[in-house]
C-alpha cells in the first residue's frame, strides 16, 4: 500500500514557475514508476510526466523543455518543476505510483490545483 500527498500548487502568472511535490508513505517506493497527471476543466486526465525506478523520464510533448520530473528515493518524494507556465497548464495535478510488474498496484494522490492566470 502506498499513500501519496501532493503539495505546491497555487496561482501563478503566465511565464512563472511552480514546483510540485508528492510525498509517499508505505513500502518499496523506489521500485514504483512515479507519474504526474493533470485534468483541466472539461478535459480528460492526461499523463504529464513519469519517471521510472531507473530515473528515466518521459514527458508529454506539450511540456517538454518546460517541466522536469525528478525523484528522491530517500525522502520518498517525487517532484515536478514547472517553468514557463501557460494558461493551458491550468489543471488539477495528480501524483501516481505504478508498480512496474503488477498493473493493479496503482495509487493516486488527492490532487493539487495549479492555476495560471494574469
């Protein structure tokens, strides 16, 4: 069992930056693929970025060059550094932990709101 708690969301102007954090509790954090998803108003939830236990990142095209995902296995925390934010980045951002071998072992945080507006 893994519990996830996101933090770091808020209101930011276009072009600004935010860093999201996702703190995990439970066992075996280091083996999970950790991901950040988002769901904007009237939109489906989409994958933003993920990072494997081997520290290999993957990004959706719309955030490449602007967002950086990282993890600290000692602190059991995954981060999403978001730079050059755009209004279209406005969404609730969710943290996910996915076991690499067992599909059913997938855990979600409660989400944190990011609003990009002037």
